């Protein structure tokens, strides 16, 4: 990470002020950037400022920023005018997961930003090589994949497409450390990047277990929370296998892998829910059943948990052992 970077001197733009656009704007403001937030649809203007204000107020309460919301909001412009992005050095596109919508947004952004400004997308799964093909300057285009709520999570994937200039990707990666992230750089494009490939393998197997009658939705969730949920904030999958004995995984893989689901169709379990209008907690209709009050309470609980898990994650960064050994050498407590 380069210490020469001063976010205060780097104006950024966010386009799309839905769920993620608002939390990404909050994160960039707390990092010190001046932010122009563009509302591509008028509906965004109804909620964006209130949502960002709410995130900032809660972040101050939780100690993520020493400043009150008004202090950060001085550096925020919310507008429908793409022209306001003219001085942005970096733009984060955060609109619907639809390539045609994104293409029309890129044309408007590229008409106003400088040729050497970076353009990025928070796409969940559209390959970056496809999206950069929709732009005028593919070499400055990257995936910037955030996790909700973006102002509390440590996750960020910086993804290069086939036409990206990897050196620019490295500079974006360096900058993102200043946003409170523990980022990863994906140097070669692959659909779903890292975490979505891992997670979708798990979602598919979870559906397979329920559809096959092996366990209920409740049991699969409980097993996952109390197994992976216990160690994943400290270690990733490879360190986990190192910690618990690599040879055993080798043995189990031989017998287990051929039995795992490799279905290529969307599982019926999720298909039925979506076709019946289920969206999950947001409309109290998902894999679990909810009263309206329970659904709201899950949303609140998730928000509270995201601050608490952040505190734990900060105590155990990726280089936790290196830090402990250095402290030990100096005779200090880590
Ligand atoms: N929700 C998540 O947890 C999550 C995680 C990672 C990535 N993403 C990705 O982030 C992006 C935004 O997701 P979200 O969850 O914030 O969605 P959202 O539905 O909350 O917001 C979508 C936004 O898209 C914009 N939009 C809608 N119609 C448009 C149009 N016709 N033209 C231009 N812009 C339009 C608006 O700003 C709207 O608020 C998507 O690409 C999504 O895949 C979402």
C-alpha cells in the first residue's frame, strides 16, 4: 500500500444510488474522497441522501468515523447530471445487473470524464472483458466488486478484464486499502470472480441437500453458521485446510467429490420461490418463512452484526501472525 495516496485529493464518482450505491458512497466519503453521486433514475433522489445520512450517523455511533454526518456531507454532491463527473479520477458504476443499462451509462460517463480517469463496475457476475468491450477505453476499465454494506465490510475484489492495463489495476488496488478494505486483485478475468464462484458452488450444494430430502433449510443454515461461520473471519479455505490437516482433505476429496452436485440448471427450490414473487427478507418471502415484523427484525439484526463482525475482523487482519511475531521480537504485546 502506498502512503503517498491522499483520498482528499482524488475526486470520485458513483453512478446508481440503490442499495449498494448508497453504501459505496458512504465508504468513499468516510475515506475522505470528494464524491459526486449520480442518480440515473429520478427515484434514487427520494431516498439516497437519507440513506447515506443514516449510514454516516450509525458509522459515527459505531466508531468508524470521528466526524458527524454533516462533516462528510460537505464533500458530497447528489445530482442527476452526468456532467458533474467531469473532474472524477475514478467512477464506480453501480446500476442494475443488465449489460444494456450499463452500456448506456458508460457512454454518458465517458462523454465527460478525462481519458486517464478510471471507470469501474460493481457487477456481481458479468465478465469484465464483456463490460469493457462496451466502453471507449477498455484499458482503464475494471471490476470493483463490493459487499453490502460497503461501508462496513472488508471485502473488495479489483478485477482486470482481458483488455485492462494491469498496472492501473494495481494502482486501484493500492487506493482501495485507504477505504478500510482488505482487497484482492483478480489479475485474469473469470465469470463470478473469486467469491461468487466459491459461494455459488455452496448455494448449489445447499439446494441439492434440501431438494434431496437430506436436511431442511433450517438445518443447512445452522450447520453452515456453526461450521464455516466460526472460522471464516479468521482464515480462508486454504489456511483452514492447513490448520486442520491437509492429508485428511485429500482422502475425503477422493470419495466425496464425485457425489457433489454438478447440476447446471437453476435449482427448483429457488426457481419456485422467485417465480412466486419471493425476494427474501425484503418482502418477507424467501427460503424461510417470515412475518413482516420478523423480516424487519432480520434486517436490523444483520445491520448490527455487520458492525460487530467488522470489529472482530479488524482484530484479525490477514497479516495477524506476522504482526504478532514482530511484536514478540520487540518484546511487546501484539
Ligand atoms: N446487492 C448486493 O448485495 C450486491 C453485491 C455485489 C454487487 N451488486 C451489484 O451492484 C449493482 C447494483 O445492485 P444494487 O443491489 O445496488 O441494486 P438496486 O436495485 O438497489 O439499485 C439499482 C440501481 O440501478 C439504477 N438503475 C435502475 N434502472 C436504471 C436504468 N434504466 N438506467 C440506469 N440506471 C438504472 C438506479 O440507480 C437503481 O437505484 C448490480 O450490478 C448488482 O449485481 C450487488
